[in-house]
């Protein structure tokens, strides 16, 4: 059985991506306030669908000559494992009357196909655009968990989807900024060219500023909880800090860990203030 248990085939290797599925799931679960067997099935189905991406990508790489054909056997094994678990969990959701939740998975099909095509073309790296779109698909787990928690559809759940997607998109853009700052020469990070830092970080700042202004406006309009802007304020302040202190000499792991901490704090704050009138 040893050939089947290869970590690089069974588990996603882009460790920072875990937060993009766990954060919306937790937001939706806590917003719904009722953890049931159906919620458990949703969690298992969502995680299985998330996990299946790795063996599928490995299989595509093997067929396209990027990996040895011997990787096909363990890849197929894990595809069967994750696929079977997801099928059982989805069956449970259908039997409990939440079959309509499955329609939220439809947008994921073309996005996943697009990702696999990029993998076959050796072009999946540094694709911020598809990463932002993919997190939008993952964020659909937030309204799904919310609807299960309140035992029915409610349009209010779409706010959860929008907010979690906006946060993930801003996080991705900001991470690319920090990774790009690593390529600066030490003299380029001097005070003399500080204006260049802000030009370089304009897109990241635009994303987080938009999120902050939108959350403030919606809160003041009483469309969402009034203090929901606070987690977005944290993300905005982190962006200001990151622009003014370029990550010259930082290792990718340092950037990833810091961004993971910020995302965890954002999730905790969002859960707290979403439940605060």
C-alpha cells in the first residue's frame, strides 16, 4: 500500500489555499448557528471536492508527460477515495432535503476544467485571475452552510458569499504584491523611491480599500451588521503596512504564514461582528 500514500499526490501542496475553503465554511456555519448532521455532510463534501484537485492535477501532469506514469495509480486511488466520500456526503444532503445546495457546485465545473487545462499546458503558476475566480467558487460554501444552519434558503446568505469572496480576492492580490516585492534590490527599497512602493501596491490597496468602503456603507445602511467593516479594516491596515515595508529578502514561507495569520484573524473578527447587531 505504500505507493498509494504519497503526500504530494494525496494532499494539496499549496498550503495557503486551505484558508480559502475553511474560512467561508466557518463563516457560514457560525452565521447559521445550528450545526447539524447536514452541516457535517456539507463540510465533508466541500473538503473532499477541495482535496480531489491535487490527485486530478497529478493525473493530468502524468498524461501530459510532466510526471512519471507511475503516479497514475496513486492518483486514481485518491480520486476514487475523495470522489466516493463526496458522493456519500452529497447523497446525505439530498436525503435531508438540501439537494438545491448542489446547484452551487455548477460554477466550479468550468473553473476546475480551466485549471486542469492550464496544468496540461504548464501554465498554472502565477495565474492570479483564475485564483480569484476559484476563490469565488469556494466562497459559495458560506451561503450553503448558512442555509443549512437556518434550515432553508434566505437571500441574506449571498452577503456572506460576497464578503468572503472579496476578502479572498484581496488576499490573493496582496500576496502577489508581497511576492513581487521580494524581487526588489535592497537599494530599490530605500526611502528615496517610496513613491514607487505605492505605485507597485496600487492594485492591492484598491482591492482592500473597496472592501472597506463597501462594508462601511452597507453597515451604515443597515443592510448588514454595522460593525462588519472591522475585519476589512484589519486587512486594509495590513496592506498599508505591506506597501510601506517591502518584503525584500523575505522567504515565500514568511509571506504565506503572515497572510495566513491575517486571514485567520479576519475570519474570527467576521464571525464575531456578523453576530453583533
